[in-house]
C-alpha cells in the first residue's frame, strides 16, 4: 500500500489457453476486478476461447500467439497420432514465444490459467517473471474413469478405433502427463477454487495449493418476480462426468402425472452423449429439453423461472453454476460430492443427497411439494451469494495472493482487507 492507504497500480499479465466453461468465466470476472485497480494485459494462444467471453472487456491489451492443431487425416491411422505429437511440439514453441513476450513486457506478476491440451500451461517453465498458476483442477481424465476418453457411449466403430489407437495413446498420454507435471512444478505459487480441489492437487501433484475462492455476480444473477416454470434446471457441458443420466433416472422415479420437465443448458454438447440422454429420457418418460449456446440473459431467465436447480456431476471441483442458481434465489438439490459441499448447506440453502436416485428424487419431490420450504431455501441461497460469494471479495483475495507471489521484487502492494467477507484478503478460504 502507498501512503495514506492509496493503492499503487502494478502490471499484471494473464495467460490462458482454455476452452469455454467455468474456468473461462472465472478468469474473465477476476480480470474485471483486478483491472479496476491495476494494469492487466492478456496473452493467449490462438486456440484459447475468446469468443464467448472476450478479454478485451477488461484488458488493456490482448495478444494472441499463433498456434493451430493439425486436422485429422481420414484413414490416417497412426499418422494422426504422430500429428498429435507434432502438435505438442508446436505447443512448446508457441509457449516459449508467449513467455518471451510476457517477460519483455516487464510485468510484476503473471497469472497463468488452464491449458486445454496439457491442463497446466506450458508457458510456466519458460517465464522469468514471477508466476502464479490458478489450477481449477488436475487432468481429471487421468484420475476419474468417468472423465476418460472412452467414458461416453461409443459406437462399434469408435470402440475398434480406440482399441487400434491404444498403444499410441499410451505414449501420448505419458508425454502429456510429464509435461503437465513439469509445468505445474514451475509455477511460483498455486491457487485453486476449493478445499476439495486442493486435496486432489496434493494427491496428484504432491504439492500444496492455496484456496482462493471464486464468486458470482449477484447483480446480473438475481431473482425474478415469480417462478412460473414447473421445470427442473441443470447446467453444464454435455459430457458423461456431468451426471445428467443420473438426473434423468431420478426424475423418472417421480409420479408420472407430476413428473416435471428437465431442462439442461449446455455450453458444449457431445453428440453421442446427447443421443444417449434423449434415448434414456424417452424410455423413462421424462420430458427433456437440451439447450445449447444460450446467452447470459436467457440463462438468467431460466434460473429465475425454474422450480429447482438439480446438480449431479461426479466430484465437480467447484460448481460455478450452483452459485449462479443461488444468486437467482433458486433452491439447489445436489449430490454431496466435490466443491459443492463448500457452497451448499443442506437444509439451509439447498439439499444434499448421496448418489442415490431414490434419495435424490425424494429431495426434488420435497422442494416441488412445499413452496414455502423452497422459497426458504432459495432466499437463504440468495443471501449467501451476496454476503459470502461476491466477485469483489474474490478479486481482492486474488490480489493479495498475487502480491505475496511478487513480494520478492517488492513492487506489488498488499491488498486492503476484504470488508465484504469480514476476513483479510490473504485468507485462503
């Protein structure tokens, strides 16, 4: 801090190569917070998603480093595996270019975010500028079978192709694992989104990560006038690990005459998973609507009109959609796994169940049957979202952690206390 409590602006470089989704939304919100007090520039590879949420919304400068994946060749067999390996080599070169550009910018600190190919971004080992890596999750496909490449419904051809490519895939995965661990180890400090993810990081990487909680914009996500829709809402990528099949089977246990519609809002749709879910819903007589490419205004309206938010991913690291539902005053019913245990208090702002379809169905039924109880859960969720999960508080927590990482240069001031949460911003919870 400067004299008299005045904050001195510093120069921060963000780096990402992430797809659309929760990590992209989190970085965008955190960038907007830090840009209010500091100079923030963004560096990304050309494969990083900048369409859904543009870094130009807050960054002084956005630099895209050229990088492009090779397209698979039809009937290329092992040639395509070799092309994937060449992609990894190109990724290294592009990351070196990005690191050189960042170091030339004389930044005080670099905040590195997810890489869609390696998880930990390959820019980290090549930086000389102090760095912090915000690890939203380790590579889950190496940790959870339900997140693996062959987890979803596969055709006979896809199974044969997977079997044929298995030897090459083992080699490629070995390279990816080594480089991901190398990148992770090169970070000056590691932050993450929940205590659950911190434990997973410790188990997988053998290194401690500091929890720096995320938030939700309670001004954009807010309750509507009244809930007119008799549907269950869920949000997430249409992939096997998101547990939408569990939701369909649970809803299918409700009495058919009172069975609500299940609406799924997906930022990404795996066609095989979509086909499988529609077939399952038809067999269980569950009205199902899958919505893709929904704008934020429409998403808020869907939250506002729904009767309950249902969430059942397998060990989700954080669950940003849960906070959005809470901010909209929507009661939450979720499986008691992963990071949602740190945002949902069962019986207060939602209901937690085991991964048991009957227990989950009973929880949904209770919320539908008792409007006063549902309003109580939704109201408590809204209050918690406002008081405990603001992006302003999240930004100040991040600011403090970045200051700690850059303290060796004594150039970045510490953040002021987090008055929103009543805790100092260096608190890791």
